[in-house]
C-alpha cells in the first residue's frame, strides 16, 4: 500500500512526513520503479487527486496509469474534506496497453502481473476502505485533522503548495490572509515555529528532491520548476539543507534504490 498526501496535510503540525518514505512512494514496486519518471508523478500525485476531488460520494476506484498498470485508489476523506489517497496493489491493466520506449525490463515485469478480476476488485475495495479508515483514525489520534479546513494554517500550507514555484514573498501571503506583514510573520511563527522564508525553502527543497529522484530533468530545469532564479541558488540552498549537492543527492538516492 502507498499513501500520498498531496496537500501536505499530514505534516502540517511538525513539517515532517507522517509516513516513512517507503510508504509514500510507488517505487517500492519493481514494475513502478522501472521507467519511473515525471509522467508517473503527474498521474499518481495529480490526476488521481483530481479524480478524487471530482467525486460527489468518495469511494474506492481503479486507476489505470499511463504504463498500462492498474491500482485501487481509496480517497482519504474526513467529512467533506479530501486529504489524500491510499493506493493498493499493482496489476496489469486490461484497459490500457503499455506504451513503447520503456526500459526492456519493464515489459517482462508487467507481463508477470495478474489482471484484477471483478471479484477480487470488490473484495479488495472493501478491505482497502477499512485500511483507509484506520489511517484516518490514526491521523485524528495524532491531532493532524483537528484544524478546520478553512483555518489559517491550512491556508498558509495551501498557499505554499500552490505558489512555491512563483516569485513570492511574505507580502503575497499577507494579502492572501488579509493581514499586515508583521502580523503574518508572527502568525507563521506561532503556527509552524519557523519563518515564512524557512517554510518556503522547505517546500522548494522538497520539490527539488521529488524531481531529482523521479525525473531526468537537468538542474536548470528543476530550478525553474521549483521557484529558484537559477541552478546556482538552488544548489547553494539544497546543500545547506541536506549537506549534499543536488548531484550527490541524486546519485546517492539512485545507488540506494539499485541495491
């Protein structure tokens, strides 16, 4: 199972992920890791999130990804608020063929997977819904869902998530909240224990890691996608936050995954 928290709700209180990295990535599945790239991120993180948001009555469904794979997606909701998705399994899709151009090893891995039968689908949807209910219970117990969806902490995190790739600063957040800059600065410190600049840097560095691990984009392209003026400033901040240069971090990440 994989849990994707697209809006970072599960880490708002402590700015650290609630789930370990293995649980938050499909790359633990060999067939997903083979040929993993930007399209994988776009499908599982964004397309499936949009589909969940478009449901009037959230319920488990089967998603068929661009690589010709199937997975059961369970919306993680508390009342009318959508927080993320729980994914179960991986199967060979009967509705979508695998595209060409993927690594040779991918096709053998895909063919080794069974298709998801209707009977098995119905059974697993029920079991995965129980698992999703357990996840939401654990999040409530950890007080990660007690903030109202329109609270200022939620609005701040949403602002960072939506605008981190833009040229933004504290005045932009202040206008969004309808507060003065000084009050906004104090509010951010009260809610998160960090300055606005530190929060923005955390968001951007997190995005850089996402692109370094999951795509072949050049560093200049990553900088553009993540709100940095150039790759020099990206590298400087990234090394200050992680102790490694982007290239070193990418190589270390890929060496660990190949073991």
